[in-house]
C-alpha cells in the first residue's frame, strides 16, 4: 500500500508535468516570485518571465511542454497587450501627432527592411522570397515593454503615442506583405486575391469602428449597474475583433489593438472597469504570454556549429540596428530628447508576436529553414531583454526630467467629500470623484450620510452605514480608498458643513436636487446653504446617461476677473475629465478668460483641445440651447457673488438650466471662496 502511494506520488512529478493543477500552480508561483527576485538586482520583471520560460520549457529543464492550455493563455496575454495599448492611447494626442506616427511607422518599417534584405540575400545567400520574408520580420515589433511604460505612468508621453501608432501601421503593413508572399507561393496572387483582401479589410474596419462602438454605448447605457457584465462584454469584443481580423486575412493582434481604439472613449483610464482590465491582464494573462515566449527559446542552437551562430547573430544585430536607426531618425526629425529616443527604441525593438507569426508561417511553408527559425528565437530573447532594459531606463529618466523641469507647483492637499442624500446616485458621484481625484493625493474620498436627529434616528443611522459600506466594495474595484461617515444632525446642510470642516474638505461633490413645485424651497432645502457657507469647491452633478457616452464637454465660464484666484483648481478638474473621457472642450467665455485658460494649458503642458466661442450665454441661454445636444456634457461655472452683468440671480440660473437642459448631463461648479 505504501509502495503504491509513493509510486502514485512520484508519477505526479514526472517530467514534463501533466497534472493541470500542478502546472497552473507552478506558473502562478513563477508569476509571483520572478519579478520580486529580479527586482532586487534591478532587472525588469518582464525579463524574469522570459528567463523562467526558458528554464521550465522543453528546451530547458523540460518541466513543462507548451500544451493547448498554455498556448491559449499566451494568446490571450498577447491580445491583452495589444488591446491595452489601443485603449490607453491618447486619441486626442494621437490625432494631433498622427503625421508623426505615420513618419515613425514608415521609418520603422522601411529602415530595417532596407538593412535586412541585403544582409539576407547577399550576406547569408538566401533566396529572393526567403530574404524578403525574413527582412519584413525585422520591421515588426511587439509592445512587450508597454507594461513598463504603464507602470511608470508615462503612457501620455508623445513618444509613446507616436510609437504605439507606428506599431499598428508597420505591423499591419508587414502582415499584409506576409499574406501577399503566401499568396504568391501558393499561386493565388491574382486580381481576385487583391479584391478579396480589400473587401475583407473594409468590412472588418466598418464592423469594428462603426458597429461595435454603437453596441458598446447601448450596452453600457442599458446595463449601467451590471459592472461584471461590462468586463465580460469588453473581453468578448476583444476576442471577437481578433477573430474578425483573422477572417479578414490579417493577424488577430491587429484586431485586438483596433478593438482598444474602438472602445477607447467609452472606458476612462481611471475607471473601475479599466482597473479590472489592467489588473487581470498584468496579474495573469500577460505574464503567461511572456513565459510562453521564453518556452520557445532554445539556447542549444548556439552550439550547433558556426552557421547557426552566424545567422542568429546577424538577425539579432540587424533587428537592433534597424530599430535604433529608426528611433534616431525620428528623434532628429521631430527634435525629441535623448530619453524619448531611448523610449521609442525600447518600445519598438522587442520582437515577439508578429515576428513569430511570420517566421512560423514561413517555416511551415518551407520558405524559412531551421537556422532562421532558431536564429529568430534567439533574436526574440535578446530583443525582449534589451527592450525591457531600455524602456525602464528611459521611463525613469523621463520621470526624473519631468520632476526637475516641470512647473514648481505645491498644490493644496486634496480632500474630496461626497454628501449622499439619494443613494441611487452614489455610484455616479463616486465615479466622478475617481475621475477627478489627483493621483498624487493619498487622502481617501469621504462618503457622508447625514441622518436627521428624529425618533427613528438610530435605525436610520444603521441603514445609512450599511449602504455606505456597500459603496466601499464598489470603490475598491479600482483601488480607491474610501472613508465612510454617518452622523446625526438636526439640520442636514449644517451636518454636511460641520463634517466638511472637520475633514478639511476642499472639494464637495453632491447630487442635483430633486425637482419640487416650488423652486425656492428646493434651493433652500439643499443647495443654498452649501453654496452660501461652504468654502470648498462645490460640484453639483445631474447625470442623464453614463458618464462615458458623451461626445463633447460644453463649458460655460464667467469672466476671469471674477475668480482669478480659484480658476486653476476647477479648470484642472475640467481638463482631467476631458482627458479621462477623451472629449474635446467647447468653452463659452470672454477674451480675458480665453487668455487665462491658454496660459494654464501651456504651463501645465496639457494636451486638452479647447475650442473657444465668445457667445455670452448667461445673457441669452437659448443661444446655448441651440448649440448643445443631448450627448453633450454641460458644465457651468458660477460665481457665488456674481454681479448682475453676469447672472441675474442663482435662482434664475437654476431655473434656466432646469427648463432648457432637462435631459442633458449637467455639472454646476461653484469655485472655492
């Protein structure tokens, strides 16, 4: 009996492992330990995953073989990298700099091919078709190092936007070349081939950019409260788009990236949904992909004779030189810094996904021989390691340069308070607070419920605390720290003001008061005391549809001289909202206010697009009504001590907004006194 037990136990550890539970446990331990151990010696975690893959793979200690399950997770991780790159691309910045992305895309495509083809054809003496296919492999790159950029928080840097944009251009061009070469080898390169390729790409583009965003907008609107369903929907879109790309004759990675672009405006970067997407990808799927890349590497090819070593060295050297020259030419043309050049090189020098796709397809078609296949595996290892080091070094230098050269601003410690009257609006106000919150602030968001001190006060207080506790679970979805306060007070507004003073709150976000038949009573019950007595920046929100489905921000500003000292605070929040939602801002203001806003944008290096309109909407609100649509996000800034030349009265403004913009999303801002 004991012998049978030990025999059964030993079989579980036969190499390679076959027990799926043991395999998954081993991979999770690698994902956990590799970054920690290599972090001690300043080696990026990405390199650790690749090295671990080499060691446990069939060409290492043969602990694991690359089965269908590992292949599936690796594919998901690769698609995740491309999807996150697309969804985090700053579309506003990309549109402004799209010509730069085209230039870099052309350089990173043409330069490696111009260097690689002569080396393969004349130096290594391969055939014309083999040389073209191998040279096109040099032009590709995979954003393996993108998680490093994301970790350092510099994904908004122009060099990143240009590189990511260039990636999709060059990889698409190379994969189309692959389709053309395979059509040529198979004898299908005729008129019908080009017609089929053009039609399939057109249909794919139309579905992803026209159909999917409309479905996503409808889904997020109709199922706003089903947060888990939002994540499943996004995953479905990613893989469906990847499948459509495959049907269209291009690689699935292109489909995943394009899916990110299609959903870009609907998923704010600071949202809970975005946090879930990044968390699952960075914790599980992307490490699986990197381990899978390592499992392909066979270091023994270096000892199979000089020919294999020469091919591997030539391919690796050409790949790195081509990408470095492309980054250098881009730096010269657009006058980037040396750190940005290094960042572009780091992001664009790693070869993995598209490279493997090209070489494996060519190998199966007998266009590529064993030496090129093995040399490519070595190329993947070396370029991924160099790309990781280069990207991390560039990211650190850019962060240091921004801290040194940036404007010397010592902002007030941010404390956000959300007083809750209607718990149905809690999630909406919390979402807005998360988008507003300064990432450098470690202060929690305070959720407050003031319960009237009455006969049922004790029971009502317990109910309020329970509902507030539920909100903590919701907020924890994106790592936001929340503090809850439930208190008694004879006067609700007085209780809010008391807690605001205790918490030193400088931003208060509250919901739009419910309608009543008497407007003065409705203002007197809730809005008026906060407006008149609270020293904090007050934001009053009425959300008519999910915050992510708006098309533009319509901003109504008072004259700058009326709030010169407090303007930068709320203007920074408007800019942050614009960036998070990828929305342009149409601003109605006078010339002095326009000058102040432009100065603010320059001093903070903001890339928010402002369009100015001199219309004095506070004198004739109907002019604004004709310009705004139900999909616009209306923000009105009101001075608490407004002169009659700006507003007749607060009551007048509220009545106008209620009557003229009943169905629009509205945000009233009362700047700090």
